[in-house]
């Protein structure tokens, strides 16, 4: 099977190419704006991976993609905030299965409604959000929710390691909603938080305490539908260095009050400054937590908290895992669903176990 990975030379795409190239029965093509011509190759994981030059914003993108004759397209070329569905539509047009790593709320939440008819007509599976959110976060929540007769609240947070590799696209995604209103369910009522506001302190086992702020992710819209008894669904992110976190909080507060601060346009420069000046003061370890509260199966009130610790700069492997698992299922013919879907309910947490083990990622559950 031929797999085209868009953004295949980037922070996440290269990791996916490395993993999928372990199966030599499939041809992996790493595509990107700055890749070499289609005759070029790179060595990934001791295997030769073909490269192709593709710009998803170019007018001739659909034609160039069709010439590669993909059977599976994996879209890693973010940020997805503000993107349309032309890549998924192009995959449908050539009859190729489609998977993306989108964490854009509107992109993932509207994906099925906009693409399902085309995907069914093309007899392909199109999957959006095969990343840390909502794929991994929903797999964890499903596991915890099975312990409860009624789920009352779901709280999630990520805490990246300062020294973990990060791409400019990731920063642009983070900056895109700083200071903007975020609709979320709180105490049974839809309320507006604001991106990188709502400051609080969270404890991440193995990492200590960090300041965290509100983020806009697909889970805020998808989880109230998936877990209808939940009265609160919230998501926060916690940067390791407090000075950096407070700077972003302050910039978000200024944007909230109408000041025009071009964070997205400054993302490449800010990333270089962070690497050059700040990374030395941080660590290589990142984390994630998911907490569910409610009424247990025995009728008592309780809370269950799953947490993850990713050492040695392994944090960026986590957003790639769901896409790798879904791609492997498609390549093996195990995923027979046809249509367009947000990536919830297609993976269970146990399937992530071998990948966690490979990278030394530790997980645990605390009950209270």
C-alpha cells in the first residue's frame, strides 16, 4: 500500500514515517513544501523513504496528489486552525483513506458533517483528530468512565517538557486562540472562557506542580455529546517555565482587551528565542492527565485520575501515536468503517500500551 504523509519531514510527520517504514511491504512517501522532488529519498529508521514536493495550499495540489496515486493520506501539515477540508476532499477524489492529526476544534467537530457523504461515495475511511486530542484523551476517558454509573465532570491537561522538540506549526496553533473566547460546559451551563486565561495550579505526578491555562480543543465540543451526563468538561495546558507561561497569559489578556499582538506571525522567531535562551532552564519531561468524577458503580461518589509522564524528550511521540495506530489498522484491512469520523471510539487505551513502553512513557491511575 502506498502512504503519502503530508508534512512528512516535520516534527510529527517524520516520526510517523519512521514508524510506518518499519513494515517494508508498504511504500511511504514523505511530502512537504520544502521536500525534494519525487525522485528524492531520505533514510528513516534504516529504510529508504521517498520524498515528494507538495504544497497543500497550491492550486495544483489535487493534481499532484493524484499523480502519486496514494491509497492512504496522512495529514500532518498543521496548524489546522483555520484550514478547510481541501486535503481530505482531494483524498476522497483519488479514493485514498485519510487520517489527520488535527487538534483544531472546529476542524474536527465539523469534519464528519462536511465529509461523510464524500467519504462514503469514495468507499474510504476518513478520520480526523487522530492525535493526543481527541483520540488518546477519549480512549483514556472511556476507560475511566467505565468505572462510573454517572460521569459528572471531565478535566484534562497536558504539560509539555520545555526541551522537547516542537514545530512552528504547533506554536501557531497555540497562539491562534490566545485571548479568544472558548465555549465550554461548566456546571451544566455553556460558558465562555478565554484562551490562555483561567489560570490555575495543577499537579502532574513525576513533574510537580505547574501553572495551567485554558485551551481550545475538540474535546470541549465532542465530549458533552459522548458523555451526556457530564456537567463540566475542561481542558488546560501547562508550560514548564512560569515566566514563559505568564508571558503568554499576559499576551492573551492584552488580546482579549482588543490589543493586536501578532503572535502567530511571530511564532518562528519566538520558537528560536525559546530554544536559544529558555530551553536550558527546563527539562526533557512532559506529562498529561485526565480526571473523571462522578458516581461509581457501587453508588459512592469518587474521582479517578489517569496521568502520564513522558521522559527524555519523548513527549512529541504522543501526538503521533493515534495516527500510527489508525494507519496500521487501515493498512492491515482491520478498519472496515466507511465514511468520515472524529477519532473517538476507534481506539482503546490498551492499544497505546506497546508504544508507551517503547518510549519509556509511564502511566498510572489514582483513585480518590
